[in-house]
């Protein structure tokens, strides 16, 4: 079974602070993908990153960075120097391969990030 | 990137009416489309998975007679909420999985969502 846990329901920070959103996953499959999505108040999901289970390299994209650690089954997301526009709900998700078929996405419950000016 | 559209973006209807929501992949063929619903301040819950030309697979607890899904082509899937009631009010999101060659990662793209309000 697949499961994604985002323990932080809500986080509030002041602009320019760094913030880390936690994501812990469970899967028995050896080949899987992890994702982060942003959902602003408009509701549309914005894809941020995809990482496969064989690539544990950390990734940095501008103010965003991701730390993937298979040893702790975590895929944490850090926003550096947060801005008001970063305010949104952030979802971590998991999808695993069964044979040659990529399965459905399993979403965490989401973390509401509020960045105050 | 690939674009998935949903229509309508917002709908308000009276209790007892049926509502159809369309999901289209605009510039790619989708082997599979997914339908999710999202209640306020909650996560996306998968309702059903549909493959072109075959019956949809519904998740446990989702009434297939209530939420009719038709996947008539590789670019269009529809969700019909039959005899809608206020408890069906929610944000419905579709996604489409790209059809690619064997061994390649098949990306999933999300539509912008449809907000349904049943009075």
C-alpha cells in the first residue's frame, strides 16, 4: 500500500523566512515517483517537481529545494526567503510502478503555507 | 507543457439536477484520465480512473451510478453528477496521463478544476 504523510497542516511564516515542508511516504515498491504540487487559492494544481526512487540527488530550483532521503522515506521541500506569493496549499504525492504500469497518485493531506508581509 | 481543460469552471445548480463536467487534453492523447474531488481544506480524493474505450474503475465508496464517467476518446472524458444534492458540492479535478512509448515516464497533467455548488 502507498501512503503519504504531511504532518504539518498549517505553517505561518513572515516574508523572507525559510520554511521546510515535510513529507514522509510509505511504499513497498522499489520503483516509484515522488511529487510536489502547489495549489494556490484559485484551485489549479501547479506541478513543482518529480523525483524517481533511484535519484536521491537533492534539487534546487531558484528559491525552492528538495531533499530526498530514502533512508528515512522523506521528501522534504524548502522554500528559501519566502514571499507572500508562496502562500498556498502544498501537496506531496507518490506514484509507484507495478510491472510496466505506473499506478495512481497518492496525495498527502496537504500543508497550508501562509506567508505574511 | 501539455494542457488539460475543464468545462465549466464553475457551476451552480438546483438539487436533483444532473451536471456534466468535461475534461479535455488539448494537445496530447491521454491513455488514462482520472477524476478527483476535493472538499474544502482537504486533500484530493481519487474518485475513478478511466481508460479510453473501457469502463471506468471506481474507488471504494464512490457510487458509480451517481458519478457517471465516459471516456469516449483519447482527448475527452466526462463526469456526470446525476441527481446532484448539496452534499455533492465540491471541487472536481480531472487529470490526463500522456500516452508515450514503452519505458518512458508517462506524465500526468491536471485540469484547472470545476467548482460545483448544489443548492
